[in-house]
C-alpha cells in the first residue's frame, strides 16, 4: 500500500519552492507579514504532523489551506497591525518601492491578486493557477491581464519618480 502522506523531504521541497509566495498570498488577507508567516507555518506543520492525507495536487491544497487559514485568522482578529511592512525586497534595497508594490497588490480584487501571486511568485502557469483556483484557464488569463494593467497603472507614478532619480 503506497504511503498516503507526504514525506518530510517532499514537504521541505514544497516549503522551499512555495513558502515565500504563500506568505505573499496570505499577506493579501492579513494585516502583517508575521501573520502570513504564522499561517503558512501552521499549514506546513499540519502536513509534517501527518494530519493531512497526500493531496492529489499539493500546490492546490497549499493555496486552499493557506487561504482558509488566513481567513480564519482574520476573522478571529488576533492581529491588528498597520500596513507598514512589506513581504517584498527591492533589488536596490528601496523600501519605498517594496511598500508601493505591496500596497498596489493589496488594492487588487482578491481573485486577481490570487492569480498574480500564483503566476509571478510561485511560478505556476496560468493553466496550473486556473486548476488551483477552480476556474477556467481563460478566466485565469483575463484576471492576470487585468491585474497587470491595474498594477502598471497604480505603480506608474512611482516608476516615473524612480526614473527621475536614476
């Protein structure tokens, strides 16, 4: 009988590949980075304890579990913190740019933000993101396109300012 749980090595590989993007994803529901990290760690702890049977599609399970845990945490209101820290690090160490991206991403509709995080930070294809989200591939592609347009628009003033200083 095959093992019906993920091995510790499989879980470690999932954490290394998707952990940071899952924190970004959780951060879209929660008031601070620490809350997102807590939620992601709790999801992986459940996997390590063997509380969860081997999911058919582990990345799909992870996004659903992180989403549900984030919403539960938000409902419980355990943390109320202002948006002043960012999940992102700018290549040049520009904290203002990192915060601008975090803010622009947080203003996207949840369904668009979800696809952007899966596509850009997890590296999923649009087909994979569609499967994880339970939507048709064309819907995922549209949400991604609309989200990128909105992000470009929201970040344009910041990008113009940045180009003046270089």
